[in-house]
């Protein structure tokens, strides 16, 4: 059985102190890129490392069979960086599916 990726795994990759220095106190200008459940963990690791996004855990409604709240991983950063990471995500998922 594959290991479930947790937010703690990603937090180990980046120190919270580095993130605070990079983003400062102003979090109003930050945006979230939601990682859909089932995203391969290596893609998430690559995005965190390459784009320097902050991994955060959020509860959101997920409609699979029933609508229920789940903890999902989101990657937080500035809008332009999040947009680039999103394009990278789509490219990597396309390669993964093929």
C-alpha cells in the first residue's frame, strides 16, 4: 500500500522560518493551489521545491460519492508563482496519465 502524503512530509522540506521571511506578515496577497486527492506525491514535492510554495492543509468539500469535508493539501504563494505552478501541474499530470 502506498504511503499517504501528509502535510508534515512537505513541511519538513521547507522551514516555516524561511517561509515567514519570504512572505512576511502580509498573507492577504497569497493564493492557494489545491492539490486534488490522488495527485502523485512526487509532483507535489517537485512543485514545492521548484516554485517555493508553502504547503498548507485545508478542509474543503469534496464531492466524490457523497459531499464530505476532507483535509487536502494546498500550496500557497503569490499569484504569478501559483499560476506558473498550476501550468507545471497540468503538464506533469498529462505526462503521468500518458
